[in-house]
């Protein structure tokens, strides 16, 4: 088989300017048709923006350490792993790599 079939081609997209995202807060972005939330909490973490319970956005949820609470019904997710911490087993929101570069904040989508 050819090597290219085994490689993941990364596409880095600029989503924000440096300093645009407040520490301890999240912002929701629409990137290639997906709603993604990026949290600035001692680094940048990105995951799907919609809670699996009634599709509420977690972007405005309260952060406590690495845990965000969905503002609609208080479901909790780890912002680093995407893992739901209550109610359902083995449920995760998709996570994405984020990097701060010289000219802004980028996501690998």
C-alpha cells in the first residue's frame, strides 16, 4: 500500500488573534460546518461545542479546573479529553489540537 494512505493530513486553521480569548473562558466557533468550543485554561483546548443532552452549547459553561458544566442542565465534561463525567458511560465529545503561534491561535481540523 502506498504511504499516503496511512498519513493524516493536518489542516491548521487560524481561529483567533493572540489575546482575543480570555483566560478561564470558552468561545464557540463554526469551522467547516462544525460547532467547536475552544477554552483558554492554562493552554488552549478544543472540543465539540454541543452537549450530547439536548445540544446545548458548552461555550458559556462554568469552568472548574479542567471541567466545564453545560449551562442548560449541568452535565460535566473534561475539556482536555472530551469525556462526559456523569449520567452516561463511555460518552466523549470529539477533541481537536490547538496551537498558539506567533500570529494567532490555530486549530487542527
